[in-house]
C-alpha cells in the first residue's frame, strides 16, 4: 500500500484551474521527486495535499485514510510536515523559539534535537540568534529542522535549494539522504542534479497534469524523455 495516494486531484485558485486531475502514488521510504517546468502545478499539488487549498474533485489518501478536506493542522497531526518554498520560519523569533513552536508540547525530545544538531550544526551554533539574521542556507536548514523536530512519516519540501550556494546544496543533499532513511520525503525541485542524486521514484507534472511516473534511475537514463518533458539538454 502506498504511503500517500493522490487521485484525480483538481484544484482551482480563484477563477483559474491549476490542477486538472493529478494522480500519483508515493511509496513509503526514500525520496519521491515531483518534477516539472515553472508554473506546471508542483507547488499547488503540495499545498492541496496539505489542505491549504481544497481539491474538488479528487482525493488524498495517507496511510489508507482519506484526508481530503481536513484542515492543515489536522493533516499535520496525522504525521505530515510541510516546508514551503518561502520556508515558513518566523524571522523575529530565535532559532530555539522557531523549533519550540513546531513541537506539540513545547519541549524537545533530546535525542531528536541531538540528531538535528548533527544534521545541521548551524542550528546549535545560532540557537539564540533571531532567524532573520541567518543566511539563506541557514534559514532553509531551520525550516527543515522544524519539520523533523517531531516524528513525521512524510515531509513535503518545496524548492529547498533555490538561491543556495553549491556547498550548501551539497550539505542539504547529505542531510536529506539521512532523513529519508526514516522519513519519506516528497520533494519538489527545479535543480535536476540535486533531484536525481536523491530521488528513488518520481513523477513529472505538466500544465496541471501528471505526464510521466517511474523510477528516477530510468528517467535519468532516458535523455530524450528529459528533453521532451523538462527541456533538459542531452
């Protein structure tokens, strides 16, 4: 059984139809990558899964349970975290305060906090600093840390490498590999080199429709398909 199943998801934003029947399955474990050109509907797909926009018709099933129509907080309580493209951190709060807000009880599981320090040493270094003062890469690390400070079965991450230096992107890739050993990641990413280094399974969305699904290994091997669907040069 799939961890997450999207069926015939149609989402309108105001008068605009953005998704036109999106369907794909995310298996449990590893990194599933959702690829597509700018404006294809990737972010709308993630926001619809999280209940920020309501698909109609269409369904979102998580661990065999239909979660379509639940409020975002209810979806989060099911074990799904979301790291939006704008990171969603609170600039006027410290790193510590940002993480506290992401906990259910206001206190930390010390083992999980230690793991976050190991994945993202900057979190410990800048623990008392306000989030606005962090670099772009450090803010992204904080955003991901917020998503894993509590146990999660699935994390949705939108464009985590956008605007980051190559050295930070490499560090992020290594952290994602470790996170994916225990938590499934649904990743939206424009950086194909980053995506192909992490993804096990994938889908391509185009004009609000899924036009290809399969393994990342098969997609990487098919240069013609990459060119046709993503305009990637062979």
